[in-house]
C-alpha cells in the first residue's frame, strides 16, 4: 500500500469522501501520522495561495507526504512523493471538485465535479490526459428534468395510444450540414452510410425500437416513462440528433469512449437537447436487427435520467424484458430466465429501494453476462439500508437473497452446463458475503444455506467402491479443484462485504487475500469463472467509488476488472 493510501486508511472515512455536518471536509488528524512511522518536517506556505502546508516523511522508506490547507483550515490537497522526489499520487479537494491523479505504475486521472443538484459527473482520463470515459452518477433525473416534462404531454399520450403512427423515414429533407430529418424531431447526422441499410435501415430500426419498447412499457404499467420518452417527439421540442461514428471519431456531441461501446446517450442540459452516438464500426459485435433495436431503445431511456448502478436501471430492465425472448418464443433456459427476472421488476411500483429489485436485477444481469453492474446495484441497495447497531454492519439480507438468486439454476439445465454457462461461483460469494459475521442464529442459518448452495455445484466427488488408479487420481484432482473454487468464493465474499463497511483497510485486507490465491487458482478456474471474479471486482470497485469517491483502490485491483488471471 502506498504512503498516501495507508494514511487515508488510518484516518478512516474522514478522508474517504465523508464531510462534516456543515458540509466541509475534515481536517487532517496529525497525531495518527506518528503511528504510521511518519515524522513531521517543516514546509513553507503554498507559493501561490499562501495557505499553510504540512509535510511528513516516512522514516523507513523516505517517501514524503504533503498536505495543503485552505480557507478555514480545510484540507484541500494531499500529495505523495517517492524517496527520489517524484510525484506519485495527488488528491485535490477544493471548490466542490475532487481530482485524483496517480503516476505509478501508470498515469491515471479522475475528476469528480457537481453537475446539477445532487448529481455528479465523473471523468476518467487516459495516459495521454485525454478524457476516455465520462459517467453521470446519482440522480441523473435532475438533469433530465431540465428539458423533459415530468409527466406525459397530451401529444405524447395520444401518440402512445396509437403507436402505429410513430414511423420514421430515411428519405426526409437533407440539411446544409449534411444531416437528414427522420421525422418526429429525430435527425440523423453522418449516418448516410449506416452499415445496415443506410438511412432507410436506421429509420426502420428506430420505428421498430420505439413501437415495441413504448408498447412494452405501457403494458407493464410504466405509462409515465413511455409518455415522457415520446414527449421528445412533440412539435416544437427541437432536434434530437443521432450521430453515427466510429470509436475515437469526433462528433459535435462528443465521441465514443472505446471500441466495445455500441452506443452512448447524449443527455440533455439547459442548452442542449438529448441525442445519442451510434457505433457504426462494430461490425458483427452490434448483433442483428433486434439487438440494435435494443441498443437504440436502451440509450433513449437514459434521456429520462436513469443511469446504471445507483438508480433504478430502467434501460437494462426494459431492454431485457421488452426485447429478449421468453420460453414460449423458443428461448433457451438462460435467456428465458433472464427475461423472467427482468419482467418481474418492470412494474411501476418497483424502485431501486424495493426489496425485490436487487436480487432480481442481479440475476438478470448475471444471466446476460453483465454481473458487475448487478453486483454494484445490490451493494448500493445494501448501503442504503439501516445500520445494525448490535453488529456494527449493514443489513445484508438483500445481498444474501441476490446471491442465492444469481446462483439458482434455470429450469431445464443440467448442473454441469450451468457451471459452464452460469454464475454459481459469483452467486455463492455474494450469499456468503452476507454471512461473513455470523454472530446470531439467524445469520448462521443463512450461512448454512449459502454453503449448501455452493456445495451443490462445487462438492467433492464421492469415492466409489471400485476405482482404478487413474480414476482415483482424476477424482482427487477434481476434488482439489472444487476445494480451491470454494476457497475463491469464500475469499471473494470478504471482498464483496468490504465495500459495505467503512475503512479502506478492510478492502485492502480482502483484496490481499484474494490476490494471494491467484497463483494456485488461475490454472483451475475456467474462463467463465475468471470472468465472474473480474465482474465481481468491477462491481465492488464501482460501489466503492459511488460511496467514497476519494478512496484509493489497492494496487492491482482496478486492473483485475479485465484480467484477474494472466492469459494462458
């Protein structure tokens, strides 16, 4: 752990995003530095601002930590320097903006800034200091409300009652800037060479996406959401522009952050209508016509203020329930079970705080191969719950229920197929995470149930009455592998639970335990199981970032989101 991260851990939540009752950031408690082997050294005031600074040196390594204070003595900046004087890590906390910079092992910069009431914009910069990813978190509906009505309009309600009249055409009027009007305020820019039928193909896919999606929302009782979405098509609303581009290509609305992104929503603001950017360079990765329609409708729902992870995730719930196939349509067990989970939480009474939301959403996402977002949503749901004063931890019943649902095998599958295609390893870890501190009979009973579910898929093979030497060796190898899988699930459980507890030292300890298992387990875990570990780590990272934006992740934990085990 770096010097700055260790100091933050020792100070606890005071430097991990918490604020005093008056909203100010807490001051550094210098006394704790001594317990870390840090000796104070003299430092002149800041040369530009004149504000006081303090510094400490690590008596063992020679690394240096500098703190700068602002008006009223509030902490404004922390910087860590190597023994040779190179800047390694910097945290800036001033004027409501948080800047995190790290130079070792590679450059990384993250900015968190307010963007409307109770809403933040997170920008991640790449090694060239170019914005690579921008995410809106917490109450994105505050932005949407600036240009979208809070309820349906008379025109949008009339359109919803007769969706057959909602049609787009690729032969609309062309404008001087090269864009084309598709009808109902939608404008295509740079889409003449749309790979799947040009402008006509795009117009047809938009027609199918909005007719099918709006009808589905209406039929499941989410009339308000459908009507608000259709309100962008009211006369006088203004242009809603769809840009077509390849990753990295600039458009007036921005650019796609990376090659794997199929599309990105452009949120509205006080000066800009909503829109979206479509990836026209993804080839077969964009899927067939139905998959592209899912993408179009999904991105449109972001205009209403719904985001991933923290709020009710209407984009994913609606795309899965409204566009995936069910058992009656010939879907396989995994797709059918995912759609069933999605439709169970699409009703108008369900919110992100509903007891049934987290477990069903996590199962839906796991069945769709996006476990990380499901884990983050459940952890955020848990972290909104009450604190149990008797045990000093959160109420983790939602996490247990989600884990049991994630590991539940869909009807019609064989156990060996489910282990290969499903998420029992992750589900076991989530269920166990809720029972790490089994301090009462109820929690111990849940732990027994979680272990039983885990051993349902990773139990030892019994010894037969007669077996050859080669059969015995194969059985022993399989049993050792399953023992290691159970160990991974238990250790991953500690990491998942660590994001529900204050103190970065818990995250550090849990991550260290999981890292120590890597050399032995990477040769055992299948690629599908490795993905489950990576997705779980990503979900934990996102949940930590949502709760404590200034908390530093342990070394290697961010990289493990995409590569927990080295390529074979």
